[in-house]
C-alpha cells in the first residue's frame, strides 16, 4: 500500500498530495466540497458521492485561467487560525523556488472577505474582474507580487 506524499512542511502544517487512492482523501474532498461555505463561496463542483470525490481527485478542478492559480479551502472548524495564509505562503515559496513561477493568480467571490484578507496578507493585489464562463459569477482576480 502506498503512503501519502508529503509535499511541504511549515511550523504547524504538513501539506500532503491528495490521492484518489486513499479513502480518507476522497472522504475529505466529499465533505469539503459539500460544505455550505464552499458551495456559496466557490460553487458546486458536482461532487455528490464518494465516487464523485475520487473522480474529482483524478481529474482535478476545472480549468479556466491562463495563469497558474492559488486555491485554498478549509473546513469551518479550522477557520481563523492562520492556516490558509501559512499554507498558501509555503505553496507560493515552493512554486517560485522549485518551479520558477513568477506570476501566480487567485480568484475569489467578491463577497468572500476572509479569502480576500488572506490574499492581501500574502501581498496579492486586485487586478481585474473575471468570469470563467457564460452565466457564471463575476470573480475578483488577484495577482501575486513579483518574485524577489
């Protein structure tokens, strides 16, 4: 049996690669993507069963942006502890150091003030409004500061 792949570590967090191979990952994705806050802030990803969750892990989230984008979501029990900013900062540093990425964007619902605060804390700046498809919500697009 395989073991989860540790990708990054911070003072308080260990970030593992999610895999459809692990039942616990599919269960987590099912729970997260059906959380009312996820549905209202990010949207319905059509994950309505554990099988859908496994397929989501295999296929990944939908494409829609020309740039690499940073995304994060937490279960409400973990809000307000700085985990989103800590994990995102580690991912950004890794993306720049290991992958050589200089431009990274993030999108959020304009009403999602918590997510906007995290992006601003990370140095992202508002760039434009975007719509990922006809009839979809207009989102705020933020861009990361230039790499140092």
